C-alpha cells in the first residue's frame, strides 16, 4: 500500500492502472477510521481492481463553532487499518495541498441541501460537494462508496454526479452499528461512558418511530411527538431536529406514505450525533 500527500503523485501512481483499463474504487473519508469506513473499503475491494481511500479533514464543511480543530486524527493508525481492509493507495493531503489559495469556485447543490443537516449547518454541503468534486477530479474513480448514515450527503453526491455528468457509480452501503444499535461514527470517540450509554437514545427513538408506523399510525406528527418524548426522557440528550420525510426530496410528510425517511440530530452532552432509518414499505 502506498501513502501520498501529493495530488500529482497520486495521479502518477494511478496512471498505469488507468492505462490498463483496470477499475478504480474510491472511499473518501475524514479519517479516524471505524468499522463503517472499513466496510466501505472492503466493498470497494470486492468490486474493483484498485482501491483508493482519501483521509482529509475538510475545513470547508465545518462551521466556525464546530469541531474542526478537535476532530480526531491518527494517520498511522488509519493507514494500518486501511491496509488490512485491502486499500492500495491512501491519499492524505494537507489543507495547503487541497486548497493552495482561496476557493473561488465551489459547488452548490440546491433544494435538497436547505433542510435537515443543511439548515442546521449552513454551508456544510457546499463544503462537502466541493471537496468531493475535487477528489473525484483527482482520483477519477469508476465507483465511489458512501455510507447511508450520512444519507443527505449521499443524496447530494448522487445529484452532483448526475447533474455534472461525472462518469462515476455512487455506491451506497448500509449503516454499520455497534451491538447496542449506535451508528458507527468517528465522533463517538468524544463520548464519556455515561454519554456513550445515553447515545443509544437515537436508535431507540428511530425504532420507536418505525414501530408506530408499522403498527398502522399514519399521522406523522403523532409519530414525531412519540419520538420526541422518548428523547426528552434522556437527561444528557438535547434534540436539534427530528424529521419524517420523503427520502428523495427530504420534504416533511404529514400523512406517512412509503417510502419514509426518519432522521434526527441529537446533542449528547457537547457531541452532536446523527442517525436515520428508511422505511421502504408499509
């Protein structure tokens, strides 16, 4: 496995595979890898001749009061985990390599970014779309792999790829969870033991919502209220948003129809966590 910080070096390393017509799979990450990331890498290994992973904490997608400076970083650990997962090349650029000057050209994806995470974190998806577009241009993969935990991000990338005619297949991989249901996230490392136990309230609320819907409840507001009441019972939890929406437009449903997308963002102490469930049939 090779590790490089340079754009031109990565292009040179990938040139032989591209000349030979070998398929390239790409897994973009911000590092501090967990089992969810490794699942993406293993899937890419199964489906491609060459696997590239990027490790880059992208400042463009963090707001001024968010956790860019404290976001966990450990390249040596990540490189070993990626190697074991079958990655051939790691691209781990510096901020200066990715953004040598002010980015006057940035990518905006309209409408699906103005709610949920987009409303809670203004400018976040512009930063995501811009860095992913730049990484796609650098790596030029055949397939790119994203987890469904960041479902709205997945929608944004799919729309960008379609609208800008990238010749890339965007592959969605199901959320990987801990045994107690907590979605894998690098930010889970922020949680102390009490907060870690409290964090299960996210999946418990989502499962309650699913149970109410599967039991026949079609009034979305009543389902939201039940979920909110469950979260309110956890002293360490503070709800930021809770949504029952159409999974393509992310517009809120009032009468629940299939498919339905349940999502939420919750602060556990000072740590902000997100999760979701997709209900495909009623």
